[in-house]
C-alpha cells in the first residue's frame, strides 16, 4: 500500500472545517512542573475539549467528509471509550444518525453519555471479535459508514488541529509530545509539528505495558502488543497502516514509561495543576520527566489527551 | 463588643495591596451544570489560586498589615490545612519568618508543602488545646504575631477580594454563594456583594454535619458545632465574633446540605468541569442545586474555595 502523507494545505483546511464544532482549548503552564522537569512545559488541555477528549476533533472531521447520502445513512463505530462519545456528539451536531457498539462491561456512565448525545447504543460481549461483528451487522442493516478511531486519514487530520493550535499560541515550542495508542493522535501531532513548527521535533509517549508503537518504530514494521496491562486504557489499541508511515517519517522517537511513572505524573498534574486528566494524558508528561536531560531548557508542548476517568477507580494510594 | 463592619474603601484598598501576591483566578462556566441547575453559574476558581485555595488572599493581607517590627519577629498560626500553607507562602514572599503548628496526624503532603514554602513546622497532638498551647509557646518565645484563619478583619478583607473580582468580571451576578466554616470567606463574600454587587444577595452553604453557622444565623447568637463529621474538612471550624456580625447583616440565608449532596456536587464538578476541587467547594454548588426553585434563571457566582485534596482519600464510590 502506498504511503499517503497529508499536506500542509489539508491540515489548514481541516482546521477551518472543524472549528465550529470544537472548543479551542486553553494552554496551561505550571511553575512547579517547569521546575521539576527543568524545561518549559505547555499543556494543551484537551481534557477541556467537548465530550472531554481530543477525539472530538477527528470524529467531527471524519463525519464532515461524508457525502450527503452517506450522512443520511449514518455512521457506526465500536468503542469502550472516548471515540464512541465523540462520534455520538459530532453526529448529533451534524444531524447524522450514529450507531455505537459498546462492550457490556463498559462503565455505565460512558454508556449514558453516548445515549445522552442521541446515539443508538448496541451492547455486545467484551471481545474485539464481538465488537467488530456487531458493527458489521449494523453497517449491513443500515448502510452506515464505519468510522475507525485512529487508523483513518480524516481522523488523523482532525487530531492534528490540537497541536496546530498549540503551535499557533506558543510558536517557541520546539518539542511536541503526545501519547500513542492507536497512533492517530501522534501521527496528527507529528504532521502539525512538521508543517507548522519552528524546527520542531515530535515524540511519542507509550506505556511499557502496551509498547507496540515503540517496537514498531524501531523495527520498521508494525508489531502487535504482547500485553495491554496498562492503566492508560486509551492506549491499549494497535497502530494502523494509515498512521504508522506518518509516525515513521515525522516522529523523532518513542519513549516508554512504567505504570509507576504514569501514576506519578498523573498525580503531579492533578495535585499541582488541579485538573482532571486521564492516565493516557499523564503518559506524555511521564515521558518528558523520564528523559529530563534530553529536554532540558526546551519549550515542550504536551498534548493532554482527555479527562474522562472513572472517579471510583483512581490509581492513587 | 462593638460590631465593626469594613468599609467599601477598605475593600478597595485591600484589593490593591494584595494584587502582587495573588493570582487573579479565572471564572468558569459549564453548560451542563447550567442545565442541571436551571440557572447561570459562574464559578470563581480559587482552586487555581496560589497554594491551591482562597486562603492566600487573607493570609497575604493580614501579613501586609503588620508593622516593620512585627514582620521581623514573624507570624505564627496553627492549622491542619490550607491556612498554614497560605501563611507559609505569603510570609515567604514578604520575607517574614513563619511558624506553623500542625497536628501530628496532618497529611504528610501538607506538612511538606508548608516546609517547602520555608516555614518552621512544629508538630503537636491533634487537639485544639495542644495546637493553641504550642502556638502560644512559640508566640512567647519569638514574639511572633498570631494569625487566625477566619476570625480577623484583615483576613476577611483579603477573602472579600475573590468575590470582588467575580463581580467585576460578571456584573450581572445577583446571587453569591460561598461555603461557611469559620466564616471568614462568607463574611468577605457578603461584603463584596453588598458594596460591589448590583442588588446582589449572598448565601452561605454549610454541611448539615457542621451547622453552627446555620443555627447561629437563625438564633442570632453564636452556636457551637455539635458534630463535625463532615467530609468538608475546611468547614469543621466555628464562627467567630468578628465575622458573625457581618454575616448577620449582609447574608440572606444559610443553606445546609447533606454529605450525599456534597459528594454528588463534587462529582459533578470533577466529571463535568474536569477540575479538582476540595469537598468544601462542592458544598456551595450542592446548596444551589438543593434550592433550584429559589435560584431559577438567576446569575449565580459560586466561590470554589480550593483544590487541596488527598487523592488517596476521595469519597467517590
């Protein structure tokens, strides 16, 4: 398959297209975290994005690319997390029917959120096979277009707009750091850094317990996770063939962090910045703290991916 | 004792004096919380204040009132919570020695924070008597000035500046709501509403499990708590003779809420606004939600008092 790398113009057009459907989230700093890291950190607060995560950007953009006929038939996705909520909300805004397949064991609060945005929820067993089968069945019955949460160029383009905004607001940033799970956020961030940064390099941050991107990046071919036993539930997914070529070309390195490092970083953000972020967001700060020497005295943009957590299941002890 | 009510001019002067030492915190809104409450809520985010709580305002102002000689001898307070941190930080900024008496069982993270701000920490038994005795001893030995966290006009004046800023930014606000523990924040908020609001009324919010202000307000004489079994650890203290006359004159009513209502409101703020607030802050939202009919369609300013929580001891289940 040919490598398709989106162009600067496509990124700019994406930003214009999705602007009415998203929040331009703030960028926050913390003197304490600057002191601890020895760098100047600029946090792009996608936890304050609509539905609580950057996923709104990619979902809105993907639905906007559909034809009138496709919009009428609707969109379908399977998700236990943020992408389902993003598709539900974006579809609702655009008057498009949305079908979201969710595993039975997904938190009730997430099911309610998706229903609250007006989507039709189908529950299934908690396996990838069951999820894919249910989505395929709905697709066949309704003619809805299937949306993938990360391995899709429209989604990658939408995700890129978070780092584009960051670089517009903080043009002195020379390092970007984003968590990597499915790879859609990291690929978008790297494209933004490449086209709109000032000699800007992009780093991925990944849990050691779901290190497929790290191994793929260093081996040059997509690897699968051998474990997904990480607290960072948003990062348990696999790289895809749409985002991997972008990551190969435009990411400088991927830094893996332990579960303890993730919890430490998450606690720092909650305690010092007084904001709620999900474990996946803390992975990016954990990576920057792990490689302090590498980043000393640089201006670093960190994408805080989202803030949807189950408050009764926090990792703090 | 004569009732002393601070003047409009004193509030304005306080605001000018403490400005260099505090953050002007943002005011946040939430469409979801507006929908749930049936009102327009404006949250004054003192959780983003320096050291994480509004207490910085009163502490800075109280220390600024001291003579050169008093400053040299330092300040002393006893606190298990935010006021100790506020005194430590404000004193540090002003080059004044600070002595903070803390109960042995105070969380380690709070002791570290006070020490981190350069204060001298003395540990004592976890009783009010032991705390007062230790503070008195230090006062005698060092000549330091004792600072009370709430029953003090300089502290009340400092606290008033949070609501002053809120009313400057949102002049349409006609109801202010602040939690009441010792009474210093509520008295200051009521003064701000009186002098700078547009026909603005002020309400106190108090846990049923520490309802001395409610009973004092309705009986006309200071009552003591019969229980302090509330999660809202910042509100377990007693009203004082400096703030009670101000509350009597300028507060419209005090609304009591249950522990379940506090947890519900706290969860709403964390989940929907993605910010970390302490239980005491949630008490004010809980009161507004409890009396929805009373506040329907009004613009309400809610003082979120702070965000210092022990993450390993959250009430969410």
